[in-house]
């Protein structure tokens, strides 16, 4: 068969980026042992994947679904899984709110301490000034 290029497949997908993602995903699946839907003809997996796309031996939707499954991190089988995740997210949100309030309280404490130090520093200055005045009087 003649050499196949990305140009031969570009009309099957709306963007080159999507085409490359789909083709590379299919090539990886071929590498792991999936059976090709076209003749191999001693071609590499990337060429076979592009030939499958060009000849439309696998539907565009199937390519996209395979790609989504490849990159999907969470799968949900039942409603219980969804409820568990929602419960965990509510707990996480409560924990974050608690952390926010702790930080806020710590900020308030530090602010109060700094306000308390200011009068003390002023009184120490007064003591030094008064001791200087006492010395002058003596």
C-alpha cells in the first residue's frame, strides 16, 4: 500500500490535535496486542492506526470513546459511588472551612499581640525618659 500521511486523515477529524491524540491512542492499543482492522503489511503501529482512520474501519465515535477511557481517572458504576464522592467532598469542604477559620483566628491573635506590644514599647520609652529626667534633677 502507498504511504499514508496525516493529510489523508485530516478530513475525518475537525482538528489535527484531535487526530494525533486518537491515532497515538490507537497505536498504543495496537502495541499492547489489540487486533488491527486492516492488513498489517509489515507496517508500524502508527501507520496501521492512520490507515484504520483513513479507511474508517473503526467509527469516529469509537476512537473518541477509547481516548476518553484512556484518560478518564474516575469511573462510576452505580449511584452509590457518586453519593460517596459527594459525601467526601462535603467533608473536605468542612475541613477547608475549619482550616480557614483557624488561620483567621491565628491572624487575629497575632494582630492583638502586636497591638499590645505598642503600648508597652511606649511605656518603656517613658521610663527611659523619666530616668533621664531624674538624673538631671539630681
